[in-house]
């Protein structure tokens, strides 16, 4: 089992931001739903970043 280093977290913030911007751009009627979509997008982005960081060593 490998542990995260500080270099691995460089992908987490941009991926969370990209997810929040991408999913938060969906049209909705209420502001609370818009914020919930942003949070959901950020969590999806973080999960993709973690999967990418954990999967890259297996590909090499």
C-alpha cells in the first residue's frame, strides 16, 4: 500500500474545481440546488483525481 505524497495532491484541487465548474454549470431553478450540484461536482472531481493518482503506478 502506498501513501499519498504532497505531489499527489497537486491534481486534487484542479480536478475538484473543474468538477464544480462543469457540474455547477447545469441550469437549475433554485440557488440551493445549484450549490448542491457544485458540491457534487467537486466530490466527483476529487474521486477522479484520487483514482488517477492511485491508478497511474499500476499502468507503469
